[in-house]
C-alpha cells in the first residue's frame, strides 16, 4: 500500500502515522494553550472548539477581544 502525503510517496503505514502524529502535535499544543487562556479569562474551555471552525474562529476572536471578561467583572464587583 502506498500513502501519498503532498508529493511524497510513503510506503510504510507506520511512517505515515508517525508523520501524521508529528504534524498533529503543534495543533494539539495550540488547542491546549487556547483552553488555558480562555479559562483564565473566565469563560468555559468549551469555547475553544470554535477555533476549529474556519470562519467562526475569526468571529470568536473578535468577540473575546471586545466583550467584558467575567474575570474583570468579578474584580469590580463589591461582593467578591
């Protein structure tokens, strides 16, 4: 079986899986970083799923840039 990755022919499925894992690692690390940032801002970590949708991720970025974060709202609250 021959696997095609861009213009390279990979004859080994183990090598193909290793290459796929190597390419997926930066994506997974980015998702973990975004989850941490979103949670520190006071939002649910599930908002991170929006970065996986191509056009919605830009709208989510604008939303997070201009909305009042729950963390800052709690700091201004006289009851906290």
